[in-house]
């Protein structure tokens, strides 16, 4: 699922929010824009220091309900909307 935030936020602000909400940062992942909640992966859409959305997925499309829950949580936290979703998630 792709989540577009209502407005861009700084990466520092996202990092703080993520840490306060159980998201684990993965510095080893290429691009260094990836967080995890259990097996759900959150890849940030980032330009420079500003974050304007995220792609929410999991390995092999496991835990579809968890993907939807994390995407909804991001939408609530950042006044976001789901801009694209795989049919399995609708």
C-alpha cells in the first residue's frame, strides 16, 4: 500500500514519531529509509530531509491485515490517504 501524507514532515520528526510508536529503524537496508513493525516493512518516500509518504508491505505479502493496520495508523498520524493498494488489500 502507498500512503501519501497530508503534508511533508522532516525526517527527524518522522524518526521521533516512529520511535514513540514501536517502529524499528533498519540502518542496514539500502537507502536507509526503511522501518519495521513486526514483519511489516515501511519504506519512506523522501526528498532531501522531507518525508511525504510511505510504502507499506511485507515479505511475500504475508500478514495482509497487519499491512492494512500499519497503513491506517500512518494515515491517522499524518493526515494521510492510501493512494495505491494491491487488490488483495482492498
